[in-house]
DNA sequence: TCTGGGGTCCTAGGACCC
DNA sequence: TCTGGGGTCCTAGGACCC
């Protein structure tokens, strides 16, 4: 009986969760630094300038779809009717951090969900949802220049839906609060939302649900969670409860370290030479290692994948290899070396390689007392020198990270990943904006 | 011709154990 | 020839998210 708990929840002990996200986030970041883009149709392209991954409202109005490939709108760009920018993730990451810091001022409990989204627990915080939401939007806009929408609900899933409405319904002025509504009123609102707009219902589930007569968020909210559990999964059963106002998904306000770290890229052009592939893989290993050190972890295994085609028209195939790292490590040099060993074991000449990736696995925190597997080694002198080598390596990596943080990624790297500026595997980025906020050389100058 | 990259969680099935 | 039941761990694959 889905309705059993619903009346019970609709009281003042209800949670109040907000979801705030940046509107067209990447485009908005570009506009903060380049005001001439405001009011114009603008898109931001994926790596390699492949397809659209962020669109301004004006670009959406022109019918440009999310993920649409560049060649579909080349002529629009040529004629000056559309501005297309290469992705500048250093800029987006930096503006994201600023936005998240501002949001954190509104609640002691914050979950940073993605680069442009944050949940806040507003339970027990003074003010109506509308008042707080309006304050949030104004402060973020004033302090970072990023436009946002705010959705509020008794569960994360309803906060997500509220955020969706805040964007879609102009009358709401960017803030939608679904807490404290009578059941009939809430169901009436959910009745206008297609089921695939619900968080957790994707392309595959939506048609299956529709086949069972569940085509709106209201239908799903009225379903029996036990039955959904049987026919689908616990995840979707939780979604049903969340839609009923029963909070099942906790706010994860303490960031868990990543369980795996991936760095992979499609190449700007196909490569055939082992040396090119080796440079790319070494470089990707360095970048993955840097991410690993940021979260102060070590990896106990590394996987290298390479993607190739038999001929330009064939489908993509892949090969991969995994090697264990004993002891677990966060060292760029060891990770890059091991990645090269993986690559050597799977490389075969004669193919067009179009992409490669490095994945760090079996990640655990880098504590001196962390139960890491040590090498079996009965020669204590050797063990000691290995320990000293590790200490020296840690110091070296700290220096490397500091230099790269100050002078830009890639300033310092192992010789194995050094390459020419026109290496074929480097990604294509024809129209990237400057690193206005993260590189001294490209700092934005504001004329007052 | 041209279509990204980086994550998480769940489930089913096989290996293995007692 | 007979041939249980229950548990854990691991992995691959599916589905979802931004």
C-alpha cells in the first residue's frame, strides 16, 4: 500500500531539501568572462570539438539538441548566427568552486552533486522556501555572475522535479517549492510531468514503464513500491517512495573519495605508431595520478585501454590490460611506468588507434596506518631502502603538483609523456577561451 | 567524413567453500 | 550411481547520472 505512509509524512517533521543548479552552466561561465556572449546563441563543445554539451537558451530555441554533432550546425557558425566554443574545464571547475562556496553559506549540510549542482538541507532553517530560494539566486548571481534555479522538496527526487519546474515555468521566477502541499495538489502537478523527467528514470526504463501504463511522474508516485521492487529494482522502488515524499536518499554531505579514477580521451587524429600511443597513455596516467593525490589516496591496480578500428568504416574495438601495484601507490612515475607495461602487452601494429584510457582501481586512503599490502620481503635492508625511496617519491610528487598548480598542468611531467605541441593524438580545440581565472598568464583584466 | 568524458549503483551468474 | 543447501566473493554488464 503506497498510501500508507503518505499522510504520516505530510506534517511539519518533513525534511526540506533544496537542489540548486547553474543554468546552462558552461555557457554561463563563458558569459561571465565574455559579456559580449550575453543574449547571443552560444554552445560549448565536447572534447575534440565533437558535439554540443551546453547550450544557451537562444541556441536551444534554434533547435540545437544536446549532444548534436558539430557538422549539423557548421553553416550557422560560419554565417555568424551561432557562437561555438571549445570546452574550458579549468574555467568551469574554478567558477563551480566559487558557486559552491556561496551555496554553502545557506546551510551547514551541503552535498556537491556535480560540477553545476548542489543539494542543501534547509530543514529547520528560518524563512519560507521561496524567501530562501530567492536569496540564494540573488547572492550567487551577485557574487559569481552565474544564473541559477532553485527547487525545494521533502526528498531529493522531489527537489529535482521542483528544480525542473523552476526552469520550465517562467511564472515561478526560478524558485519552486513543493514542500507542505496537500497530496491531491502535488499529484496534480506531477501529472503534467512525463515520467522520464524523474531522476533515475532514463531512456530504457521510460518505455518499459509506459508499457505498464506509467507515463507521468504522478503515475509513478501512485505505484506500489513493493511491486516496483519486484518488477524493476530497489533503486526504482526508492524513487517511488521519494516521489511520495518519503526521503530515502540521504544527503551525502561528507564527500566520499572516488572508488575509481578514469582519464581517457579520443585522439585528435588516429595514430598508428607505438611511440604516439605511449606518450598519450603516459600523459593520461600522469593526469589520473594527479587526481589520485588530490583526494589523498593510493591505487593498487591500473588498467590501460586502447580503442582501434580495422579500417575507417569499421566499428570500434578495444583491448585492455590490468596490472597490480604492490605496494599501492600515488606516484606519477610508478603509475606512468606501469601504464607503459600494460600498453606494451596489448599493442599490436597495423591498426588505427583512435582513443586510449587509463583507469586507477582498488583505491584506498593514503594513511600511514592504512592496511596496504606490503611487498613480501625478508631482507630488511632492502625493505628500508624501499621505504626511503617511497618517502623521496612523495616529496618529489608534492613538488611536481605545486609547480603544475602554479604554472599550469603539464609544466612538469615525466620524459615518457613529453611530446610535440602538434602531436596527432592531442585533442582538437579550435575555439577555447582563455584560462581567465586559473593561469596567471591568461588572467582576465577588468577595466574599471 | 564529422557523435565526449567521468562517475555510481545494482544485478546476475560463476567460482569456490563448507 | 548417487549428487543439498547456503554462503561469500568477484566480475561483467546494464542502467542511470551530469
